[in-house]
C-alpha cells in the first residue's frame, strides 16, 4: 500500500512526531511513502520563512530521505479540475492540489488536518498522529 504524506505530517515528523506517527512510519516499507511536489514546495517556503531553529532543511532531509517526491502531472491536474468543479474554494488551494494528487495516484493521504480535506470528493485520508480507532 502506498501513502502520500501531507505537508503538516511532514512538519510534524520533522519536529519530532509522536509515538503513533513514528510507529506507523516505521511499519512502512521502502517505496510505501511519497509526497507531492506541492508539499515539497510548501516545505521550501516554510524553510525560507521560518525563524524556528527546529525546522531546518537538514532535519527535513533526514526525515524525507527515503520518501519519493511525485511530480504534479497531467493526471493530478485533471483530478484537481474535477475537485474544484464539484467543491470550489479559493481557500486551501494547496490542500486541494495535494488531495487531487493523492486521488490521481490512488493513494491514501496521511494528514493531521482532516478538516482541511472535508468535503473534497474521492480523497481517502487517515490521521497517523493518534491511536487507531478500535
């Protein structure tokens, strides 16, 4: 199974994560985890603007070193168009692009912000920062 990590999950992991997130990440095999090129862009903006010494590119490279960056391609753009047409919103455009990218790849999106993806059709999300529901 493949999973796409949302930007907030990447930041959470870079800053130390949680035992629940760390356990789930450790359970994944090589190639199971990907991020969107959109997420990489958001992370780069964060590094450039951050005054937080805990959020550095070198810390990120340790966390993200084995995670493939998927290009935002024509299939992702088409999925984004479908999503925007059904649930238009200017707010959260990056989140919608990341959701569309996950949909186009047929992967589950891992986020700590389910609210940001509420009402977006087709996207499957999971939150790995807390214990699984029984």
